[in-house]
């Protein structure tokens, strides 16, 4: 996909369509650089609609990116609207599948009621839990609702967090250090993970800012 940070024209696209594609590419690189670079299995974030682009054009751009990313083995799963933003999960089926190849991580997911028969079923259920969480916090949620849906922290494994860190957070243990996420094991090893991932994400974003096409960033 030949979309760059400074693109002003795209073949076959109107000015508004081009603006929508550039805006979406920037959002994806900003929020999901680790997934784009192949450094982590998934990223969860929210997109704010571009006020200069009509909703129909924005949806078309998102569908185009979704088709392109799928051809490069990356999936885009829409979750829910919340406070004027759209929650999105960008993920790599092969890397989520690798999570399911580890007996301990698979046992943890199964214990929390998540399906472990394949990456698409796992992410599908994770998306449903996230949708319940976001819907319970939207402006349209019933005021008389007895309680808010809890955030499904068990999906941290899908987002690439180590099992010990996901378990530590869920069980309320004392953290050993904090970086891109909260760590509960060896602090030095955690800092190395933070630094390695931060470097890979920064390289991806820097390449895009320096003129690399969006498609060239995909690992």
C-alpha cells in the first residue's frame, strides 16, 4: 500500500479519500507499530474520526486497509464505539496462534473461559468481552445498570504480555517494575523486553515519518 506520511494524492482516490487513508495510516503506525513490525501479536487502541472526512469515506478507508492487511497476514477487528472513538484490535493470527502453542498460557486462557481451539475463535471471544466493557462505559449505557463490565485483563496474553505479568496483575501481586506494561517477575529481564519492543516500535514510526510507504513497514 503506497501511502506515506506526506502523501497528498493517490491514484483513483479523491482528495477526501486520500486524506482518510493518510490519517488512518498515521493512526495505525502510531498505535500498532509493534504489530506492523512483527514485534508483538496484537494492539488494542481507539481511533478518533477525522472531522474533515465524512463517515462513509472513513469506513471505506478502514475496509481497504483491512483487506490489504489481511493479504499480509494481519487482521483488523472492530470492537465498539466509546465516547466518540472506535476501539480496534489489530493482530497477527500466526503470533496469537503461537500463544496457544504454549501449554501454560493455553491453560490460563482456558481457566478464564476463553476458547483455545484457534486464534480466530480466541480473538473473537476477546473482542466480545471488550465490546461489553466499552458498551458499559458508553454515553448510551443504561444509567440504572447495576455495575460496569470489568476490563478482560486475561486478554493481556493476546497483546503480547508475558504470562507472569498477566497473572501478577490479575492476582493483585506487587509489581517489580513498570514500563510499557506492569511487570511482576525479574525486573532486569522486564526492562530488556520494554527496551527491545520500544526500539522496534520507534524504528517503525521513524521509517514512516521519513517517507517509507505503509506497505513497506509490514514485517
